[in-house]
């Protein structure tokens, strides 16, 4: 068994966001999993990102960005090139379309990827193709002791979903292997057609040990085995610039709290109340800067 004290492994998407807004068109490095990985490094957590990145110009930009923040990359095959999202921003919100590489994203769990997973105390998965049963099975097979280590943000995006019923079925059956599952209010509506609290309870019944539920301006809550802990949006000076990356920043902050809980050997309701409040502060700070990069107040 590898020494798992050192870092977090993040599995998921790394891409180029082609942003269209009032200022024009520009490319920035993004992807939900990449945002979480970079956010963790900014919180002082050594992180490895396992993502599909090609040897092309966009891939070079992704690699340079990760190098800048000290995130180690394990690149899996990308036969269609590096993924790209076209983000049209209006009023701080963004709507996305994706290229063929993003739509057909897949992670190959080769020896390098498995070594990174084996060495990590926590494995965070974001924007994974749960509508593909074979890829869901491959993920669960690649993570040893998933109930103690696996953190998942399904991050379903309508433009990427190819089989919604399969996505829901695979997420439900994988829930029992998850230490924490993150779900947003829009995710709950898309996947389950229900309000966020009902979806959180469903996933808890399916076996998820903890559910982190985020509701935008209505704050967030943690559904724990012993009950629910809620926190409002944090009030900070300055105007909200955009909300891109707020959910990823929230997740990174809670993952950091999971690591701290494991190191201290204890966690209780007061611990998680403070952790959730801190995550809301981090999310609020992130919203007061352009782009998805995690910010600290």
C-alpha cells in the first residue's frame, strides 16, 4: 500500500474556456476538475490532476497553467485533441457549448493514473461521464477503499449529457462508494427533477456518507449522517464580478477540511459548521474576481 499522506488526486476535465462577452473573445484555461486541483494547491494541498490532455497548442496552455500553480498532471490519451468549451457570459453567468473532445471525454486508468490514485488519501472526481457505464465501472475499480476516499461532484452539464437516465442510474449506484458527494440546486433539478434537499436525502439513502449541497445565493448545507448543517452566503466587501468557479472553490475548501479532519482524528458538528462557513467565505471571495481561480479574502 502506498503512503497516502502526501496529496490529493483529482480526476476529471481540463480544457480551454473560449469566453465570449462584452469585452470580446479570449481563451482561458479551465475545467471543473482543473479548478478544484488548482484551488487545492492554493489552499496548500499538494495535488495531482488526472485528465485528458492532448499534445497540441491547447494542451500546452493547460500544462503551462498547471505548472504555474504546482499541480502535477497525469495526462491520459486525448485522440480528439484537448477539450474546449465556448462560454457565453451575460450578467456574470455563463452558458456553455463544447467541442467533440469534451463531449467524448474519457479517462484511461493506466499505471501512472493508478499510482497517483493509490498514493492519495482522497480522490476527488468532477465532471466525469457517469452516463457511460463502462467508464463508471472503471473509476470504481481504480479507487481502492472508495467509501473512505472518494469525493464526487457529478457536475452534469446538459450539453455534455448523452444519456441522462444512465447518468442518474450510475450515479445512484456509485453513491454507496462515496465519502462525499457534491450537488448543486440546478444539478438536482436536472438529474432528479426535485428540490435540492430531497435530492440530498435520496443520495444519502443510496449510501453517500456526506452530501455537500450548494444553492447559489441561498448558501449551502452539509447533509451528514446525524443531520443537516446550513450556512448562508458570506458577505464580503466589493461587488460580485462573476460566479464562475464558486462551486469548485467550495468543494476544494471542503476537501481541505476532510484532510484536516483525518489528520486530527476527529470531526463533529462544530467542526463541519466552521468548515462550511469557511467554504462560503472562499466562494464569496472567488466571486469577487473574474474567472474560476479560487480566491482567499
